[in-house]
């Protein structure tokens, strides 16, 4: 018996597929892809002229920068600011992307190696992260001892009490259990979630607690499985898990999938760590009293159609279905899609700057809530297009280097009926801690109360999470005697 089935399927044309692929690439991936295309397609060549970028904006003294710290590479010689001003160009409309005049390329190759940062070991990375915390020497030493005691998987297999034997006899008074636990909680907040765990269950629990975008019921069920039913999970005993947890089959399946997606050996990732490259896509600065966005085109190859070869092909009147005709078509697509990528990223960056002007003027505490849909509606784009244009895209600003995604922060309600962003709350927590009495630091409960007095009502655990994201230690490790 034959059965007919109708299936509705949407497929993208090759040119659109290439456009989507180029847009979601980072600057370095894009550079590699375009250079490969120019090396393999005879109808492509690199343009002789490139748009010069403005000098990168320098972070203000003491200004906050994006997390985690990143290395930035800026290729190309920036034009002289004095010459730019001397051109007496009339003030451009707001966010018009007013570009400097084109400058001839210096002819240097795009050497990706010069933008690489050397891989670091797990202990080096954790020690470097620890240096970002304001700690008393005693608390810092205990945290360093814990870091040194981690095994290759990232676990602390040595009982805390046994670490005392490694301390110098001059370390007095000996640390009590509370001090060790405070230092351990600090280490567990550094870098990858799960590091510093004392067993598999704690490792998975730490990762579940830090997992983004997980609903509260799903997180709670997964934590119960890890804490109470880890052996049944290992045996794939679905029926036993359902009886023990009294949950639906769908909920159990989602929770188990979430757990199996975690990393049981988070320390191993440092053995395979690849160099980290970051190249900014745009520069943001203030020009003629207005914030503007300028693309960093000189850091990336500029592909164009090789006119001589294209003319020769047309004169030869070869079959339109020949391999050469296909290469010519692909070359045309690439040139158009490359320009479309620049235009899309430029427009999204301008929309971000337009909606986040208070951030550029006043800093992190003034970052407003922003959703992808707002930018998509402003630009008459699909939300998925805006999403692709914000992932792994970076901007250099007077306040530091930020991924586009940094400016999209979820909305939190206030007592007054207004809203603020989660990033602004983190900045406010940092201000409260910076202003505290070092002899009597604010606990997470006290921070929660102070935020409530400012109209921002949050759970204590949320405040603790935000404090950890800021790499600020708990109160017991901030206390200065």
C-alpha cells in the first residue's frame, strides 16, 4: 500500500545561505572565509583601497570593561584625528555612520597569528581571575592553596582540613572550616562552573545553578536527580526515576538531557584550549557631540570582482552551465553578501548605540533593558537576523571593548513601576560594595536590603549570583581587620 505524505519545507537559495553564514561569523572567521574564497576563485581579488577606521576609542580611567577580559586586535593605520576635523565636514545626522575618507591600504598581509593570545593552564587562568578580586592577604592565600590543590579534572579531591598541613607554621591563627569554605566558594565562582567541586554531584550542581536560560522547574528537577538519583541516572533507569521523582515523562527527559549536556571534567577543557582571537567589528566614539559608529573594515580583506577575468569570460561566450560560469556567479554573490554583512552589522550597532546612549554617557549603571525584538522592529529585520548580527561581534568604545550581546539585558521591575536592566543592577551592587566599610562589609542579605530600599526587589540568591558574576568575593573574604 502506497502512502502519500505532504511535507512543507522552507529552503534558502544558495546566495541567501551564504549571506546567513557570513553574517553569523565572527570577524576572524569572516576574514578566513573571504581570504579562502579569494585564493580559490579566479574571479575574486582584494581591493586596492580600503576604508580607513578611526583611532580606537580609549577606555576612560577606572571605566568598566566587558567580562571576561579579552584581547583586541585592530589592524590598519587609523587616520589622524586632526586631519579628520580639519576637513570641515558638516555634522552628520545622528547615527549616520559618517565615515572618514578612503585611504590606500598599506599592503600588509592579514596575519591572524599576530592576534593570538597564548593558551593558559587551568591554574594560571584561575589565579589570574583571582587577581581581579579585592581580598585580604589571608583570604587570597587560602584561595591560592585551593587552586593549587585542584586535580587535572578541576576537582578538589583533598579534604579542606588536610590542606592545613601545607600551610606555613607562621600562618596563625589556623583557618577554621568557615574560612576554608568561603575561599572554596570563591574559587568555585572563577571561570568555568564546576571547577573546585569535591565530587561529581557538586560539579554537576554548580553547573546547573549557573546554566543560563533554564526554567526554574527544570533546574529544580535536574538538581534533585543529581543530588538524590545520580545512580539511577547512570543506569538509565527511567522508570525508577519517574517513580522516585513523581514527574512526567517529558519533564524527566528534558532534565536528563540537561544533565547529560554538562561537563563532568571541567578542568580538561584547558588542555585543549585554543588561542582566543577578538577583532572588533566597529568603533564607537563621540564626534561633533554625537555618538557615531564606524566599521573596522581595514582589519578584514575587501573582496571585489576581478574585472579583467570577468570581461575575458564574457568575450569567450562559454556555456552558462560551465564550472567557470558557476565560479563567476559565486564571486558576484560573495561581493554582494560581504557588503550586506557590513551594512547589517553597521545598522544593528547604530541601533544599539541609539538606544543605549545613557550607557555611553554614564556607564554600566545606566544600561537600559533591551530586547532583540526592539532592534528588529526598529530596523524592520527579522529577530533571527539581529541575533546573528550580535553574536561574536565586538565594538570598541570609550568605556572598553564589548560584545554586542552585552547591551541586551533582561528587564527587572522596580517598586515604582519602572524597569531597570540586570546589568545596571550588577553595576549598582558594585557601587555599594566599593563604598562599604572594609571592616564591616555588606553581606548578600544587606545588599538585598539596600537594593530594596532603592526600589529594586530581588531574592538574596539572585544578588549572590550577580555578585559572583562581578567577581566580587563574599563578605567574609572582603573583611579587612
